[in-house]
C-alpha cells in the first residue's frame, strides 16, 4: 500500500496497462509534468515490487520495454474505476 500511495504509482500501472509493452518515451509522453527522475524511480519501484516487468534488448540504440506482470494486470483492472472516479471529480 505504501508504494501505491507514492505519487504517480497508480497512474503508471494503468498507463502501462493501456499501452501494453511500452518504452520509456511512450510512458513519459502520457504524463505532462513529471520529472524524469521521479518517473524512473517509480518505474524501478514498480519493477522491484513485481507489478511491472522490464525487458532490455541488446540492440543499438538500446531498447527497454515495461509491461504488466500478472499481479500488475490484476491491480490495473482494480485501479481503473478508482482513477476514473478521481478524474471525474477533478473536472
């Protein structure tokens, strides 16, 4: 619960779930005012917690993709209604 209460953690789960396997630039593009250090830190936290997987490809230029694990997919399905509710309240 502590991890999910960190800024942008829940949104990241749902963004990666919506995009599918996603590169950092695609994820970054979904957020307007998040610093790259915060985004990178949160992605690492979610990988360490087992909600996201990180796949690095041996290519030039290097390519890294993030995707939901089974636990991350379940969490995304449960978070989506909450995030929709919160977005409606902000408007």
